[in-house]
């Protein structure tokens, strides 16, 4: 079990009323657990927007797709710099798109490979996490 850390937060009366309502709705759960569940739920919903898959679009060109939209495209030469197990994981299952994007940007930059990035989609995804 992780160590619990005490912090002090200030909430509006509306938020306190919502926490109390959730306590009753969730069967008498204490406020700490209500907040823990609420934060975990919000975190999961926001992070799920970043589920990604690496897809070969044409020979030698790969796309990192998030929710069916292409966030970035990179040449196979950049992917060759990834450890084989990471590359295989990106190809076969959904992965954390934020982490995958960072790795792909780094390997492309290391080899001075071209990379295409959809700035609009990136801003939308970034804003979604920061808006909380």
C-alpha cells in the first residue's frame, strides 16, 4: 500500500455539497475515498484519449494513430532505432500515445529523420489533459 500524504485543499460550498452527495450515493463512503475515486475516474477518462497504435500506412511509412486520427507519421528508418520489443509493442496493441509520441520524436530527431506532426490534434489532446 502506498504511503498516504496529508494535504490541505480549499473547495467551494458547491464542491463540498457534491462530495457529500457522492458520499451518500456511493453508500456512505468517506470524503477521502470519494475524492480518490473521482480523481482516478477523471484521470482514466482523460488518459484513455491518448490510447494509440502504430500502423504501417505504406511501405516504409508509419503513422501513430490516436482514436483513428493520425497524430504523427515517421519513416521506418527512425523506427529502426527503437528497441525491437518497444517497436513490436507499438505495432500489436494499444499503447500510451503520449509516451509513444515522445519516443518517436526522439528517435526521429536522433537520426535527423523527417517527421510529420498534426499540430491541431496535438493541441486538442494536450488541452484535454490540462483542462482536467
